[in-house]
C-alpha cells in the first residue's frame, strides 16, 4: 500500500502527445541551463586564469 502512494503517475506522458512535448522541452531546457552553469565559469577560467572572476560568475549566476 505504501509503495503505490510513492509511485509517480506517468499516464499523462503516455496518453498526451502535447504534454509529452512540453515535458521533453522542459527537460532539454534544464539540461541546457546546467551546461551553461558549468561552461561559462570554465571558459572564464580558461581565458583569465582568475579564480576570483570564476567565483564572481558563480555568485552572479546564483542571483
């Protein structure tokens, strides 16, 4: 009984094409944002070799 309450209902993903497109587009957007969170500080460090600037980038990304 407890196990059934913890499972996620995936019926909308199977039955609704539009909802599936929305879900997949949000997944792609979130993956892209995570790539940017890693890539921008990495590129700043490669260009400047400044840990301070990398820290500032992280601070400004958090806001």
